[in-house]
């Protein structure tokens, strides 16, 4: 059967627990999974790729059906699904799946897609389209965020952010997160500051730099510092990004200590870590001790103060600090 995404809050997951999410709006898909599935069921989210199921479908079926009395179900999300899964879906639809939810996720599908037709025709399964956001929707999301966080920003600045997000709420979220970090001390931001900060290609360079520093990829970190033309105005954003990701690293270290399984720790982290980030995040967790991450967070605060006092030399101060952290052994 076909439903709209906002109707999912009324779905009885004990009766309907197999879904197809199709469309290009991956940001909205992730929000719905978090809001209507993870929070509602309090189940762990496990991510799969289609090729993992096709390579060994029996393993997945056994995991669904062979649970102990004390074991909870899970939310299984299978990404990049295609028509190749039809025979597997037919097998799954005959199984009485209790306490678990399966979400098949794909990009845009045309009306003739076997995958889409399967979900539309079966009454026990639910098909949900996720269309791209328009600028009006994205403007509303950004505007609400800034109001809730009491950040003073003009409508012109929000329009610029929305325009640069290119109808992609994940891009917009990335920009909003960056501005939120930038406005930790000063709860207002000008259009000129937005113009400098909201450069998507530069944002990704900064986030890559921070990720590689925390992963202790020293050569790549040094190379990125040398190749990218960072200026003094980038230093606050870089140090705030480093602080934010260091705090995430600390939470992941603690989660990993509790769960004794790194994949489970990463899967249960909120907000969700995108699959593209998982490998470098794993490396970060493995390369740091909890004590050292706590010390790093303290040192980042000290470096930010030093940067603000020595703006003209801020890039050298920050570069030396980043290289020293990427080069430390634990």
C-alpha cells in the first residue's frame, strides 16, 4: 500500500513492519526513521547494503527468525535497493516477522519498477515516496532552527543558505550546523559572514581536514593544510568543527565501552552517522583513549582563546596544533 511520510506516525508497526522508502530525499528519510521508528520502538538501527543481502540472504533470514527469548528486535535498513531484490522480498513476505522492522531504501523509481509495484500491491507492506524538498520547505526548516536556537539572522541570509543547499536538506543541515558552531558566543550573524561561511566545497574541505586529524592520518592532514587556501577567518570554524567532532568521539568511546561492539556503538549514535563517514569514524575511535579525548577537548578551548588573541597569526597556531594532534600516538 502507498502512504505519505507524515502518515507513518499512525502505522501499527506490529502489523505493518516492511517498508520501501524511495526517492532522492535521503535527509527526510533519515529524519523519519529517527522520529517515527527509532524513538517510537527504541530498537537498534542496523544498516545493510543490497549486495550484502544478495550475497548471503540466508544469514539475514536467520537473523530475523532465530532470536532468543530475551533478545529485542531491530530496525534493519537496506540501502541502494533495486529490482534484484524481488525474489528475496517474496521470501521475506512469507515469514512472520515479530518485533523487528525492515526498511528498504532506494533512489527514484519509475512506475514500472518491480520493486515499487511489489510494495504498492501488497497490503502488508508500505511504500513511501520521498520527493526532493522545495525552497519554501527548506526556508521553513532553517527559519525554525534559528528561532529555536535564538540566532538572529536575516531572511536574505536564509534565502542564500537555501539557494546554496540546492534543494538538499542534508546540505542545508550541514550549513546550519556550521553556523550554529560559529554562533556559540555571538547569537547573531550577518549576510557577509554567511557568504564566507556557506561555501559547500570549502565546508567539506574543513570537515575532511578535521576528520583526518582525528583519524591520525598525518600525511593527509598536512597535505590538506598545504593545498587548501585557508585564511584567518576559517580558523574559528575549523576549531569549532574540531571541538564538535571531538565531543562526538568522546561519546562514541563511551558507547563503545558500554556495548563492547564498535559497529553497534556507531549505529546507535544520535544524530545518525552517515555510511560514508563510518570507516573514518571507526579509525578515530580506535586511535584515541578516553583520557586523551578529554584532554584534547580542554586543549581545543585553550587554542580557541589563543587564536582570538592572535588573529593575524591564527592560521599558524591552528596548523601547528592540528598537525601535533594528528601525529600523536596512543
